[in-house]
C-alpha cells in the first residue's frame, strides 16, 4: 500500500511532513510518495501524477488558503480539480485544506493544521485498509481541525 | 437491482442507515452497498466506485453541509462532482444534501433529514424499477425535506 | 426525428406536458420521449440518457428553481451539467428553466412558464429540422418567457 | 481556412453578420460557416459542432448577456463551456461576449459590439494564419470593445 | 527540456518576454516555445497546444485580470481551464496571473509582475529538472509577487 502526499511551498507550515510522521507511527509498512508544488492550484495535477505515475493508492493533498478573497477562489478551483482527479482515477484524494481565516492567530492556526493533518492521515490509512472501515463512524459529526460536533439519532 | 449508499462521518445523523431501513421495508429484494467517506467532497468518487466497482444501478449520496460559507462551497463542489459522475456512468446519483442553515434547531434539522432521506430512498426505488415511474408526479411541486409546495395547471 | 423531454417532480407546473402538446400540434410526425426526475440537478443525466439510450436528436430540459439562494445554486449546477451533456453528445439540450423569483405572483409565473415552454419547443423543432433555421432571427433580441426586447443594426 | 461563427437570437444586434462582412473584407478566401442558436448557453455545443461537423479551424462565438444577475451567470456558464470545447478540440473558440451593463445606453452598447466584433474577427484571422502572429502585440494592453489601455515595460 | 510560454495581448506588460529572459539566464539549454493569445480565457487551449502540439514539458501561463468584476470572473474561468489542461495532459501549467486590484498604482503593479514572473519561471525550471526539487521549500510560506510570509513548525 502506498499513500501519496501532495503539498505546497505556499503553506505556512509543513503539513506533509507531519503526515509522513503520522503514517510511519501508525503503520510503518505503508509506503509514502511525496510531491511538492508551488501553490494550491497545482495540487490536482500533482495528485494525479502521484496516482498514475507513482502508483499511489490514495493521496492526501495539503493546501493552505490565504486571507484574501482571491485565495478562497483558488481553494475552490483546487477543490474542483481534486474532485475531477478522483473521478478520472477512481481513487480517493483527501483534500486537507486550511484557510487562514479559520483561525484568530497563528497558535490557533497551528492547532487546526495539526489536528486536521493527523486525522485525515488516519482516514487515509483506514480507507485503503478496508473500504468499509469508516462506516462505524457514519453520521457521528466527525470534524478534522477541531473537536467533533454533536450528533443525534434519526428515529 | 442494487442501490448504492454513500454517506459521511461529517454528517450529524446517520441518513444512510435510515435509507437502508427504508429500502428494506419497501422492497427487501433490493440489494444495498454502502460506502462511508470523511466528508461531502469525498462523495462523488464514492458514488462512482459504487457504480463501477460494486455494480450499483443507482446511488443515494447523503451529505450534510455545516453553517459556514466554506461549507456551502463544499456542497456546491460536491454537487458538481455528483453531476459529473452521472454523466460519466449514465446512472442516477441522487444527491441528498441537508444544510444546517435550513433548520432553526436540531429538532427541525432531524425532521428535514428524516423526510428527505425517506422520500429520496423511495425515488431511487422508483427510478430503477421503471424509468417512467415519476412522470405521474411531474410538475406536482414535490419536495423532499418538507411538505410539497402548491402546483397549478398550465392551460 | 425524436425530441426528448426531461422534466421534474419539483416544478410547480407540468411544462413537459405542454411541450408534448405543442410539438404534436406543430408537427405530429415528431416522436417524443419523456423522462421525469426528482429535481433540476437530475436533469443532465436524464438528458444524456434520452440522447444515448433513447436516441433523441435534441432534448428539452424543463426545470424550476425555487426562491432560496440554494435553489439558484442548483440551477447553476444543472446548467453546467446540461452544457457538459451537449459537449459529450454533440446534440442540443435546451435548458428551459424558470426561476420563481422572476415572477411577482403565481399568475405571472404561469405566463412565463407557458411562453418559455412553447417558444423553446418551437426552437427545438426548428433546430432539428434545419440547423440554419434560426439565423433569420439572429440578433433580433428574441426572448422566451416575455415579449422580445428591442434590437438595432450595427452599421 | 474556415472560420465558424456561432451567434444567438437573444442578442440585440447581429454581431455574426458584421463578422462575416469583416472577414470578407480582409480576406475573401476565408470560408465562413454560421450557426445560430437561441441563447448564450447554447453557444458551446454550436462551436463544437462547427469544429467537428463543419470542419472549422477556429470559431467566433458571439453572445450577449442581459442586465439581470441570472444573465451574468449564464455568460459565466457559457464561458466555461467554451473553454471546455477548446480543450476537447485543440482549436480556438474566441468568446465575443457583450454585457448590457457595460454600456450606459444603446448607442454605447452598439459601439462596444461593433468594436469588439471587428477586432476579434481580425484576431481570428491572425490566429489561423500564423500561430505566432499575435506575439508582436503581447503585453500591449489590447482591448476589444474600447480603446486599448496603457502598457509599460518590465525592466 | 522545453518550457512553453502562453501569454496575452490584454496584459499591460510583457511577462512572457521576461520569462524568456529569465529562463535563458538560468539555463540556456532549456528550449522555449511561445504562444500569444488575445486574453486570459484563451490561455487554457494555448497551454494545451503548447504541450500536445509543440511538445513542451511544462507551461507558464501569464495572464492579467483587469479591475472589473467581470475580469475576476474571466480569471476564475481561465484558472479552471488551466487545471483541466493539467489533468488532461499530466503536465504542470503554472498559472501566473496578476490582478490589477492587487496594486495601488502602476509602479506596484510592475513590481508584482516582475517578482511573480521571475519566481514562477524558476519554479518551472525546478519542476522539470527534478520533481522533488521543491520539497526543500515545503511549508515555507513562499510567495510570488511579494516577500514570503512567515512560517512555523507543526511540533
């Protein structure tokens, strides 16, 4: 099993590096391929190349969006590209995007990045291990980047 | 006949589970395949995999969008992806999305989720049974998640 | 020649039925295939299936958008899907969408739906009869759903 | 060499006709194929059919957007479709769109339409003649629909 | 190795020319192919033709967006097209877009254009030389068009 990690020079912290560490701690048998690009809009093709040229089974795409409206638009475009990659390859690409406007300061931004990176790294490990592995948590209001929200039964 | 159910850990209630129950009650001969992913943007590829790898004839894609603008954007991106899946496979994927901002509190949110899930599960059963089955209700202002709206004749 | 009609249970009136009637009155030799889906976002795949599985030469896709911002977004997504269907099939799919916010009351909404449905049904008949049939009206400010606007010469 | 002209009944003036005249005056050897559709969202498939079915080397797609927000959205959808056509065919489709809100009155609207139509017709002639023909004007702030803007050197 | 340069007549300065110069100074062995189009929405197909018809290994796509909302929308559409080109070719196309609203005057605009052009030209050289070349700068808050932002560790 091989997990691809696509990340950017633009981001203000090394989420991909933390993902490499997290994966190694949880399952050292999983191979990792890493690909760094300039910014968030370069991630879709990086993810596709990791799948098609480096034979990854799943990709984690780490991006950060700055504070300006144009940054939000870039993240939107990148997200659409990441969905397209998945439909072209039938592989998951988990978009792990952090928006600077989510946090009031760098300390909070760091916690969001840490939490989101670790949880999605574990999601990737689960998804390639068994495709039904996440069903035990369905509808449980799971959040990456913060505590989970509240959930309720539909009876 | 086989119905795929794609759902998320992000959602605050288990709509997919209610769909499984609804389908079993209405037609126990229909097989169900289930696939749970982290969030709404992961649903398009899940739907495509349910169709192409698990041979589903139709898919119900259950997603919930949170209260922030970024959540609305994610739902928009997921909806575009779901349309793309349908055009690539010529199969229906019914997007069953609930937005937290639709409801004033959790009690109302729960009712929306229940109603929308049940009605769209029945729509899926109808669509795979006979492609012309819904024409009897054309232009009847059918709503999922609330009572139907009013309709009128065009004479 | 065969015209496909895709329409929805969501719409508050039966535009597809009026289209069937209009086509029969103008050219009873044209065959009609009809496909009803739950809502506007289900129209793109319905149009594609009408073209590829039921061999329609052109499709009229009737949709209605409700009053909420989410409804406008759904119409936008459906429109993008309809454009994609056309590029994948090289056939016209005329999107005949009515937005509730276009009208001040149901009486006006009904007139918009009637006018737009009839005029686009005639456009479909013209387009499949002769691809150059609409050039006589080029730049004439033709409107569907209201009176035409004013036009002027470019000399 | 053959230039396709796609235009609409919706537009308030006949830009396609002016393009035919402009091309004939500048190079009478260039063949022209014309295709008129109802509105701006029908232009992408018209452009694709002009390229694939009528063998055009380049297409000019003339559209007009009305004054309402929905008109802006239609132009946006059409523009995305036109980009998709180009990527599917590896041919240029120059979108020549005029928005009513660009002009304060019909006299100004007419001047914009004239100027933009003529200049883009000449751009099309240049692009199919020699792919490097426009490089002499790179970074020169060329505008279609108004006077050029100011440009500066990057030293 | 060959770098494609796609640029526009619309831009108010010759970014493509500065890229040619920058590439020649850093690695004179790299070949350059240049393609100039009218505006930003014509860049995606230009990039695709540079890759598929002129065999470029990577493309720099230089575009400028004017001050009006419609200009922002054009840049958005072009960005989506550039992502699509990359997914269709598995090659990088670095979108080097400058928005007039980024700068308070032409002097600042010029500096943004210079800095962004030079840095992304170097990024292109790095990416085709070694795909892992940018990983040394991952998460370092690299910016093109301004000084880098601040970065922090995720421990």
